[in-house]
């Protein structure tokens, strides 16, 4: 059995060592394709792989066509919008993610971005504090729950909206449940996005929604760029000079945001929410274990293309 780790953005070395240990203990071999720049490199590398571990790397029909021996692909992370699930199913390939494994890392970054924003990008001017501010968590999954826990430590008032999460789960975590996205944005000074990119959520964060935010509103995105309606957010930020947009996923229109909104816009050069040794170890080793458990025992617990 050959396990390929294909990561355009590599894991920390310590995580790769852990993955290797799991794979080799099972009697399989590990091949690494890191920092690749051309899709052809991935197409060549998958040709004889039985299993594939990826991060945000795109696995589409072309990759699956090239992967003649592939049985399983595991996205070491939460969001699996980079895998063509229908194509995986039609190729007889099981697709999985590793939910929760990198969520603390993403949540810590979200709070870090909030501090950066309220302290005016550390430019030396007088900023404000997170304590006492109303934080809106848009989707209360693994990352959202960690954001709530850390934000409570800052003394923030935490609210959440999640159509798929019962109120009781939020109240048990000391979070006030709200019942629409509109209500969340109208209520909160800072909104932190934790929704996946799906056909329903794409471009759903638009002018009408963000315009509900109170004066001085800050939108923090550690989720996906696709959920933002970029043209409408640009238009809104031109109309409202009080709003800030802070993101870990560089928008397609980064240059425009950068030029128009100096001091109110920040994007990390490369998505780094899950870029910690701990998150890499957790997600990478979970992915390797899920592969072994699937090949040896047929365990499909984390399958996402059922
Ligand atoms: C995820 O969905 O798990 C995060 O967005 C992390 O993505 P990454 O592995 O590309 O850093």
C-alpha cells in the first residue's frame, strides 16, 4: 500500500514524522509531494497511490482519473470543498475529513486577528479592548465552540447563530443563541465566520447582511473566501468607513481591498489558521490512522461522500 501526502502547504516536520510512523507501522510506504507548484506534479504522483492525504489541495475529476489505484482520500482538516465528492464516488474513492483536529489552532488565530483589529493593526494609536464587546459566532461547529471558549476568557459577550445546532448546545457553553444570521449581524460588534463553503453559503455574506452591523463593526474570516460576496463587501466598505474586514483567506480582489481600505483591511499572505505544529500533528496523524483503519477494517466513520 502506498500512501501519498500531497501538500502544497506542507505540514510541520514533526507531523510528517508522526504520519510516517503510523503508515510504516501498518506495513505501508509513505511518499511525500510537498510545495508542488504545478498540477501535473500531483497528477504524476497520484498515479500509483492507494491512499492520499491532502490539505486544501484540489482533488477534482482530473486528479481522480489519474489516480488509478486510489481507494481513499483524507482531507487532513475540516473543510472538504476542495474535493469533488461526486467524482470521488463515481471513481469508487472514499473521501474523509478529520473534524475537530485543527479547530483550536483556527480559533486562536481568529482571536488573534480580533486583537490585531481592535488595536488598529498595532500602529501605535489608541485602540479598544475585546472585553465587553459582543461577539457573533456564525456557525457553532468545532471552531466556533473553541472561539466561544477563548472569547469568554477575554470577557466578551458571546452570541451564535447556527441553523443546525440546538440552542441547548450553545447555552450549555455559556453562549446566547440567536435565530437568524440577520439577528447575529445586527447584534454584534465583531462577527467571526465559521461556515463551510457550500452552494448555499457561497457569496452569502453580502451587503445587506454586513450592513446590519453596528458602528465600528469588524468582520473576521477564518473560514473560506467563497462565502464573501466580495463586490458587495467592497461597495459597503466604501459607503461605511467604520467597518473593518480581517481575513485569513486572501480575497480574489485582495489588491482592490488593499488599495481602498488601508488600515481597515488585513489578509494573511497564506491561510495559516491551521498552520501550527499541534494542528498538523493532530490532523495529519488522524488522517493516517483513518486510512489504516479503513484499509484494514473498512471503518468509514468519517466518510463525507456517502
Ligand atoms: C480546514 O478546513 O481544516 C482549514 O481551513 C485548514 O486548511 P489548511 O489545511 O489548508 O490549512
